[in-house]
C-alpha cells in the first residue's frame, strides 16, 4: 500500500516536471498577481506593508485554484483513473498521493517564494517569516478542499469555473485565519499563535474531509 | 511464486446481470461462468452494452441487478484480481513507454515481467525510451497491452483489444492470450473481429426488447 502511494506520488511529480505539466504554472501566476498589485496601488509603502499579507494570501489562493481542475480530470480523460482503481490500495490513498504531489508542486513553492515576493509589498522580516509559516501550514487546507471540487468536476469538460464556485466559499475560513495570523505577527492585539493554531486545525480537518470526500466523489462519478 | 497465486481454482460467475444507463435498460439476463484457462468473447452491435458489461466487471459501473462472484479469491477483491484494457489506453503521454509500464508494475503489485521484457513481448523494445505522445495509435495500444504482462492478475478484461493493431500484432496478441490461458488465467474480451481463440465461449449481447426497433442497422 505504501509502495503504491509512493509510486503514484513520484509519477505525479514527474508529470508535473515534464513539458505541459502544471509544475511552475501556479508559482508564475502567484508572481504575476503580487507584482501587479503594487503597480496598481502606487508607491505607498505603509499601505502596501499593511495589506501585504492579504495580497499574498489571496494570490496563493488563486494560484492554488488555477491548476486544480486538472488534478483528476487528466487521469479521467486518458483512462488512468480506471487503472488507479485496480490497485489494492483504497481510492482514499490514491487521492492522498495525488493531493500531496499537487501540494508539493504548487503550495510548497508558494511558501518558499513568499519572502522574495514579500519584498515587493514591503513586508518586515518578521512579516516574511510569518508569511512562510502561515502559507506552509495553510496551503494544504486549500489544496485538500480544492481536491473535493476537482473530484466532483473531473468528468466535466470545462469544469474550472464550476470548481472555483464550489470550493472558494469553503476556502474563506482558511484565508481569514491565514491573514490574521500573518498580521498578528507584525503587530496587533492578538498573539500570533491563536489564529495560527486554528489555521493548523483547519488544515488537519481539510486533510481528512478532503481525502474522504474526494474519494467518495470519484466513486460516484461514473 | 508470482505465477498463479491461487488462481488455479479461481472461478468467476456472473448471474442475471442487467445494466441501466440514464434510466434506459441496456441489457439484462446476462449470465456466464468462467473457469481458469477459459476465455469469453462478447459480441454485439455498437451500443449493445459490451463495454458497459466490462465496466461493470471492472467495478466502474454498478449493475442494475444481478451478481458477480469471484470464488476462491481469498482476500483479494475482484478489482484487485483483474487487468482492464479499455478504449482509453491509460497511458501518460508525457512519460516514456518504459516509465508508464514501471509505474503500472509498482502500483498494481504482484510484479511479473520487467517493463523492458514486456515491451519486447509486444515488439516495442525499440520504443521503450520514447514518450508515449510520439507513438502511433497502434503502438500505444501495444504498450497498454504490455501492461497485462508487467503485473500478474488472473482475469483480463479487454475492450476490443485488436482495434488499431496490424495483422502481425493481432497474431502476437492471440499468442499472449493463449499463453495466459495456459497458465490458468481467464479472459473476457469484447470484439467485432474474430480473435481466433481456441474453444472460447461466446455470448452475444442484444438490446433489451423495450428499446430500439429490431433489425440490423447498416
């Protein structure tokens, strides 16, 4: 079972790295939003550093969404999903492997790139550190929630928009606590750990509900 | 060790299977049994439900009624005991033929032939390092069929396995199938052109009486 998990994880990472894979797409999209906003707002550094965490979090949410519709659809279209069902590993395991691979190529690079992009929105060093921490802990929640939507829309031809409409409302709590934790780190009335722990809890809940939910959606999908 | 893990006594019995898709009865009262070494060829017009029957056996669709029983399978479920090669090749175009097969080998468990050997068996050893995107339809089909050889599974479900294959490859496929049967395997295949399998059972699926006028379509 562990072997199947690892094999699938490696396959998806390989696919993401090949031509036409979704590897850097999310990161570039993230970069685009974060670079555009300072141009739109003008050179007000105080304003930028105040809304910086919010900009980075909204950009991370959108960057997570952008490749999500292909998460299961690509396997559905070429018949690989039928192959994945034939393993002795349960479908939940298949979903988990795919989502972890997806997070490694989209969520993780966002968190790692956050300090660089933090410069563009005039974040303080503590603010950058907090951004990395909150994105690292919070983006798994976004990916797992998105996976349920991806599974539900896997057999739709152009499911991207429906997917976004379905999952964005459920991503709002993650966004709220992610931004408030990042803000708390650079000053404010609440301690950093309070929203941060709730963010971690949201990720853990999403990991369970998302995995089981996406597997159930795939089972009933045919 | 990997050959015939308990599949000598494996027996597939299907009873009064019926299939509905979108409120329409596609077929009903399909029954057959399959013992080790036996092959079943399913024929029928386009849209008669041949692929749907394979989908039900593979666990992709739920039957409207009827039972499928795999006897003497031990711990394994039906879907863990079968290979399914459908119309869609289940190959990743960005990966090479060899990578596709080694993924299937590791993922499915019960490894049998190495990817290279399996590709040799379908006459594609030279294409092992090519991305599947560069292969022709017939070559892709052969890579998909090579998947049958990399993991040992007693029951093979093949949906029109000869489509897009040239005559030499069709003969090669026939030999692979006969070899699988000699080792105690079972085969269920849908087809329009004869597969020339030795004393294979055959069932013909017809549309249920409620739908569609009878009489051959052109």
